[in-house]
C-alpha cells in the first residue's frame, strides 16, 4: 500500500521512500491504516480511539500523542507535511492518495517430511495440473482423496505435559515450531506460547493484558494471528513469531474462545485472515475476511437469523473451499462448505450434532472431531458425496484438530476434566435450591431420575469406558452398578416400575442396547438381531418393552422389542432419532436430528403416517420428556447454558420452565428436581496421532 509518497509495509511496521526506511510503533501503524481506509474523510476522535485502542481506555491525550508521532514520520519528507489535517472539535482527515498495491506471491517453503501441515497441500506442480483439468467443477478435486484406515490402532505421541490447559495447537508451515495457548490457572489468564520442536524451548509472546486464543501461522512461518480478549472486547491481532509488539487487525467475536471453538484461520494468500464476527444487523455470527495490509474486511457467509452462527473455519489445500461449522439455537452443528469461486454454500448433515473442530484432509475430504457422549469420534466426511467414515477414540476428549497430509499426523488437544453432579429443587423459572452435590475426581455426566424420585442413575467417564452408578436420594448412599469394559454409555432410561435400566453401549466397533436389572444386579445385552447400530432406547409403559431407533440411508426407523425375546418389530420407517410413548400407549412421539419440530405417530392405525404437531417449535431439540401429554425439552439459549421449556399441545404454547446456567442439565418433571454436571477443574495436553 502507498500513502502519498510513502510505501507502507504493515508487517515490518515500516514507512519506505527512496533511501528512507522508518520503523514505527504498532499503534502508529494502526492509526495510519485506519485513516487510510477513509481517505479525504473526517474521522471523529471517538471513532479513532474506539477502533485503534479497543483493548484499553485510551484518552484524547493518547490519540494526540500518536497523531504527533505519525506526523513526525510523514514530515521526514517535505512533500508530506500536510497529509494529516486536524479538523477542530471533530477529528482528523488523511489528505493523501491511498493506493493498494498488488499482493506479492509468497515463496512457499518446502517443509520436511515430518509434521508437514495441511495448509501447504502437495507440490505446486501437482496442484497446477489438477486445477487445469478440474477448474470447471463447483468442488475442485485437485488432489486425490486420502486413504486412512480408521479401524487400526493409532499411535499417539505426547507433545506437552503440564498441569495446565494447553489448547489450540498449530504447527508452523516450516515444521520448526508449535504455537499454542497455555492457561496455568484455568481461563482467568493465559499465555501465547511458541515451542521449538527440536529443542523443546518455549517463548511467551504476550505483550498486552487479556486472554489469548486460537493462534494461527502465516504461510511463511514468520507471523501469528490470534484472538485477544480484554473484558468484553474481542480483537484479531498479529505478532511476529520472534516476539515484540502486536498490532490490531479487526474486531471479532469472543464468545467462541470462551467455549473453546476455533474462530480464526489464515487464507492461502498469507495476506488475509478469515475469522468469526458478529454481524451489524443480525445476531448470528458470520465469517469475515480481512486484508492485513489494507485492513479492508469482506463478509463471506450469511447465516440465517435463527442461528448462533458460523465457526471453525478451515481453508482447503487449493484455497478454493472453506469448511466451517454452522450452529443453530439448539446448539446443533452442521458442516458447511463454501466455494470461494462460485460463492455457493453446501450443507452436510453429519452423524454427530456436536463438532469440536474440523480440518481439511485433502481437497475432497475433511476430518472432524465429534463429541459422542463420553469419548471422541474422528470422522472423515467426503464433500463430494456426503459419505462418512469414523473411528471411536476410547477415553479421549479431543479438541482443536489440525491434520498434516504429508506425515499423516493429527495434532490436537486432549481434555482431562472432572465434574460433580449437583441436584437442585426447582423453586420457579429462575431459582432453585441446591440439595446435594456428589463430589468426584472423575467426570460425571449423564443423569436420569427414577419415576418415584427415590434414586438417580448416572455415568462416570474413565479412560477405559463408562461406569454406571446409582445414588439413593433417601439414604444418601451410592453404589457402582457396572464396571468399565471399553464401552461408553449414553441415552440412559429407567423403567416406569423403577426396576431396570436401559442404555446405549458404544464400543470401538459398534453400538448396542444393554439392560441392567436392578433387583437381580444383572447386566445383559438386548438382542436386536441384525439391526445395525441401534440407539436412543426408551421404555414403554409396561416396563417390559423397549423402543429404539436405527438409521438406514437417510431414514430413521423406530423399533419395538420385548426385554424377554429377540424379535424386534418395525413400527415406522418415517421416524426420528429420539422417541417416547404417550401416556395412554396409543401414540409415539419423536424428534428428528437435523430437522425442526415434534411428530406424532399412531400405534393404533398401522397405516398412519407421522404428523407434525406444531409450528411453534422453531429449533431442533434432542433432550426431552413427556408427562400427562405435556412436553419438556432443553433449548440452548446461549453458549453454553441450557434452559428447560415446556410445550402444551392443547393450546399450542411454549413457555420457560427453568432458566439454568449449567451446560449439562437433566430434570425430574415428577418432583421438580434438576441435575447438572458442573465442571470443577480441567486441563489439556497436546498430542500428535500417527495415521
């Protein structure tokens, strides 16, 4: 970029003209770059202070001092003395011609075979050949799909090992360093760390107070862009990997950093970054692209208003596609792929509703981590046909994946945490009284109440599987029902007569439905014959039969079977993935993953088709119960809180039942009890997984 007679280099913080080269402070450069966005326009003092110093409470004196320094640089050339004009009682105006110079093609460094990051792709020659032949397609297939065997054991190497939270790992393109965030004392303070891969030496890049997140490397391995939070102010900043002062690139959205989602990545040209930001007129978060030289921002995505918005951006190796997650108000994620050439978005309905990070495997496939009840799943999604392949990673809670195509390695953070179960009595919509807290050094998660209100059943997450526990609310005694055996439990339900427990058991290879007989203390498999991956079991009113679901192609099948035989009966092929029986046994009700609404299906009329009950439910919901014809369900109101709502079909009304601050909430509608799994402490180390 040129401003008048000066050549401006924001990365090196230099003003260049003829034989002059003057290095300035970062804020001087930020001030000029902001003024340069609006040449010949008067910029108010308040606007300059707000945008150049978003992280601190700057004053008029601060601005006057920085304008003086900028003028001092400009008047080093006699032709440039009048570039900055003071407009009394208003602000300043840049009286100079601003020309944005063409971007130079960055020289690509051929990395070593060990730990080559995904963003470089294969060699330039291979990419050029494939682009030539495939340039007319919406999805550019410039690289062949990778063949990764997710069924074989995956070797894992520890990169860090501290009693701290170490997250957002990113390997430099030259394979020499890893950038990551370390929070020694939770999320109140943290550090931006650069770690030398060979020597293990570390360097801290913090230069201003606040929280740091999501560091990403430029293509030349010289600079790092990152998210910075100061109070409620979120900014994208840039710093040289050798350290020194950082500089502002743009404002952004800090909500995602608090929930540990990625919201920033470099574009392939190394001169711009892509990040998540609130839209001016809409609540939903969108993806924006900002040029680090000119400061100009371009909006890339336009999510609907009934969305939380877009996050986890990742650019394909050929730079033609952007994969990202789009989250609705219920917290359900979908993978989206934006074709930068055609500006067409393609939506993919994935097997999982909660995605913890995505990255490109090649130009045809992305790899993502899903949160699948007590352990992570690695899933490969082919963006050409929507097909998926997955591998369950027992006992691992994985975050922030970055895949290396050359070395076939995945770098990620693994979360270790513990949570206590807190049981409270609901007093009204906004208040509750804590009754019991079950303290644990492990992670307690899914909680269900017995219909008589006498006990709860919950799962405890261990590295080698889930344990099943029972806590008696009257005697205050607890006991373990099932030891871990490399299976993880979800979708727990207690029979109406309070004598049995049904659950979904998930192993490395498949899922099954298990029954625990409380009186006989017997744990056994519910035979589902040849039905593949049955899930979401629930009890019928007689406590002798179970409903469950399975998926065939894009259809959700609902089945019914007896606890004592092995002959499941298909109820419908037009069902959903969460299903319960009505109180009178005449109907079943279900919700569908990926769709909004609640459906009813008659069990009396075998020819009946499902009927959508209401248009009032405007978002997906997956956790719900029914009592006396009234439905209670969880709705994600804001990240990560969940509120409980009640839907009454008789008058087609939805009302707030309980407002909660907890991320995991389970409720007993018979006795107005609420249980939440409250995190107490957590840490994370960085690992590399070899494929």
